[in-house]
C-alpha cells in the first residue's frame, strides 16, 4: 500500500512563512547588538590627561632704521681768479734778449747726404740679374760639378748606408765671395755638414751686375750623396 500524505503535514506550504520569521529574527538581533555597543563606553587611555595651555612665543617686529644722512662735503676753492678790468692793456709782446745773435748773422746747417739708392741696391739680394755671376768662366752648373767632385762623403754615413740629395742655398757677394751657406732640404746631419763645407770652400766668382753695378745674387743647388 502506498502511504498517503496529509496536506497539513506538508511543510512546503509553510516555507515562505519560515523565511519571513528568520529575516525578522536576524534584524532583531542586529538592532540589539547596535544598541548594546553604543550604550556602553569603556575606559579611555586619554581620560587621565589634562589639557595644558601652550604658551605662544611672541616675536617682536624689527623695524629697519634708515641710515643717518651725512652732511654734504664742503667745497673748497683752490684757484683764485683775478678779475681784470677792460681798460687795462696787457703786454703780449715777447722780447728775446740775446747779445750773440743778430739779423746780420746767418746760421748754416749742414746735413749729410746719403745715397739711399746705392745702399738699397747693395744690400738687396737678387735671383736674376742682367749679368749673372760666373764661376771660372762658366755658369752655376760648372760650380755644381766642382762641388760634386770635392765633397767629402762622411765615413759614418757610408757605413750606415745613408744617402740622398741635399739642397744648399748660398749668396755670391759683390766681391765674388760665397756667403750665407745654409741647408734648405736636409737628408742627414752628417751629409748636411759635408755639403756646406764643400760650398763654403768655393773660390771667388765674378759677381753679378745690375745696371752696371755689382749686386748680390742667391743660388740654390742640389748635392747628391750616392753609395757606390
């Protein structure tokens, strides 16, 4: 036999009522808890402290005192001017008293006359002139051959295998001598000195001529040092 259920014993019909009762009970418990915490007050850690008056420090206002004004310096007049009346005539004539000189005497001044053109021509060094200097009846090439035959090859330079071409510059003076010997292109100090010695040992030249006057002429030649 199947058991029969009674409608009064069925709890599903009373489900909504139980939910409402539960919500009301929860609200009542919450209200009681809020009233309980707000009504009671426990002891506080700040109850024993007393308020103390804080004394404020008063800072005085400083007033800026303007600097004391000094009296203006006294103006002193150092120069005294004498006022001359218009009626007074001042003597402006200057008189020179000299017993030794007179109008009849004539002073003669002699100044040395310098021929500036001759001095300038003599000191100037030319590169090309009307008549170039000559060496033993020949030109610069003949002098270069003479130097090349007489130049001394330094032994130390030969042992070390030093060779090259040294360029020498010199000046043929108005009396035919050779001066101002210098190296314009160097190879080695030993070769430079040997080349300079050979050029400086040159005999006299026939000087160059410009406008019929002997002048100084500059030359530059290469001297070759070559190992055999």
